[in-house]
C-alpha cells in the first residue's frame, strides 16, 4: 500500500478501472464518516464542558453555549491535527491507549 492510507491506495490501484464518480463517492463517504464519528467520540468532552458550565453558573446550557463548546472543541482538535502532523504515524499507539478507555468509560459513567 502506498504511503497515504487506504484512499490513496484505492486511487492509485483502481483509478483506471473504476469511474471517477465511484471514487468521489468513496472519498465523500469517508468524509461523512469522519464528521459523524467526531460527534460521537467527542461526546465525553462535550459532557465535561457542559457539566463544568452548569456547576459554575447553576443554570442549564442554552443551545448557543452548547454550539460554542462544540465549535471550540472542533477548533482545538483541528489545530492539534494541523500543528502536529506526525500524529498519523502514532495512530496505532494512540488507538491502543484509548481503546480500553473507550470500553471502560461507560462503566465509569454508570457508577457515578
């Protein structure tokens, strides 16, 4: 597989026998998957932001505050991804460290 991931390999090896529309659809589905999974996997961070806000102000979060938290967290995540481009080479290590936390976090949430 060439350096750059599965989409680069798909384009490199199958660009001559698959239509450009199918290749574009594959790329769009990956973008849609990344955008939708970001909301799911960042939900603990959103919950932490909202819990901190409600404990400090003693009132519930409005839709504008929630949207602001999500935009802020998205900006910080994007900044880290752009500022630290070598993180893709550490993906295996980071995934191995966060996988147990992903499975254990709901158990901790139900206990407290």
